[in-house]
C-alpha cells in the first residue's frame, strides 16, 4: 500500500509517499525560511501564499521521486490541524480534492499525531511509549497508548522549547529558525559561564516553563551589550549556557515523567519527537536519563524530526489500517489538541 502525505501547517510545504512496509519512497520538503527570515518569524499570510504557490510542484516531485502515479496510491493523508490556518486550509483542500477526484480514502491527520507516530515509521516502536514532543509550537509529555489514544502527562505553561531556542537565536542575531544555529554556536561555548534559572525544577509533575529562562537570557545579553558589543565567544557562551540549562530542565522534568509513566505502563520506551529532537546535545542528555531508568530511547532521523510529510503519510497508514478514513466534509482546524480524539 502507498499513501501520499501532505503537510502545510507552518512554514514547510511538504509531500511524501510512504508504503505499508515502512519505506519512504519520497519525502519533499520545500522550506519557506527565506521568505520569513527578514521578519524574524513566520508571517501567516506569507506562509499561506507560499503554500499555494509551492504545493503543486512539491506533490508532483514527491510522486516523480517515488516513481508512482496518482493511480498507484491507496489513500491521501493531509494535515488538517493544528497550525496556521491559511496553510492548513491549503493542505486540507489539496488532499480532499485529490481524494475526491481519485475516489480514494481521505485521511485527516493531526500534525502532532504525525510527530507522535514517527518513531513507529523509523523504528517500529510498539505501544505504549512515553513521548517527549518538543517543537516550535509544542512542548508536551504524552503517554502514547495506541493510534488516537494519547494521555497527556505534562506540558508547557508558557513557551514551547523550540520557541525558546528561536527567541535566543533572534536575540543574538543568529537568524530564523534558530534552534540549529544555537546548537552550532554552543559547540564552541562554555556552558558554565552563565547561570540561568531552572523554572519548575523540583516541582511535582512534569510541566515545563521557559519564559523565565527566556527573560534571563535577554537580561544577560543586554548587560553584556552595555559593556561592549558581543564577541563571538560571548555569543557561543550564551548559546552553550542556554542549551545546557534546557538540558538540566529536561533532566528534571523527564525524570518525573518517567516515574509517573512507570506507575501506569510497563513498556519502557522513550520517544523524542518534533524539531528540537534534532538537537544532538539534548539527545545525549535524554539518552542518559533513559539509560538510568532502564528505558530504550528512540529519536527519529533528523529529517523526520523537523516538519515533513512522511510522518503525515505514515500516520495516515496507521489510521487506514484501522479503517479510520475521514469524510470529505472534514474541516481544517487552527487548534486541535492531541488528546481530543
Ligand atoms: O517540528 P518543527 O519542524 O515545527 C513545528 O511543528 O513547530 O520544529 C521546529 C522547531 C523550531 O523552533 C526550531 O528552532 C527547532 O524546532 N529546532 C531545533 C533544532 N532544529 C530545529 N532546536 C534545537 N536544536 C536543533 N538542532
Ligand atoms: Zn511540527
């Protein structure tokens, strides 16, 4: 079986063809980063227009690389939320139009479910598992029990972790999106030069907060700039100290999450997904926590951590197996919690 996946919920227009044997026949991601970079963040109206312009070419390329035709597809899966509504509308309408014309099932996918199930595409991880979902817009800890069965154990009370990385990068003039840049500069930096706060540390539960950390980084940068312009080393040290702090926060929060999860489930698997899971330093930290707790850790390959359509096609496959196709009346949604199925 082959499914065409379509993703357009933020600033990547993506299409992919994935088989039921877990083979990614193609995965095309056309990023709009250059169109948004001058604004230092994603501009929803520009994103929607770019999706309209790019969608047809991206789908054509995905089919061509997969060496298949529309007639070879068994279903069409598209992200129908949550996300920037203009882009979500473009993907949803494209998916529904193809499905309607081809008379094939349409499968509406929650973008977060795409991230949540990716490790089953890359590593065939069995249910249940503990999921840390960390991206630009989301930061949640979830027990994934089955397709469509997600139990939220904790989440951020303010910013997402990726957002904190992006804001730190913006403050330092490192471009957008900034997570990868912060990681790159951190390699040359001293993680212990600056001490930043560890919000929520020691508290029960596994919620997160990053706004205090963000403010502390901003104040420190202002203080340094008052003395003299930031040197390359200052920038690297800020990045390293910030990244180190996020690692310490994750250690504390995931430690609690594992304890909560262990009370209810027996499978000891930790999955890390979403754009921030591309960060190799944080992967290392999480790997150590997993090891100590006797958990196996699974992180999808980096190209499957950041937004892509292979994860949407795969979530579509999981749903198709269960007979969970969606009606063509399905509407795009800006907000859609993973626990809301
Ligand atoms: O999953 P994703 O591509 O889009 C959303 O669904 O939000 O995640 C994007 C986020 C951005 O905030 C980006 O800065 C962050 O993931 N990110 C990283 C790294 N690569 C991407 N954060 C830290 N380190 C990285 N290497
Ligand atoms: Zn995402």
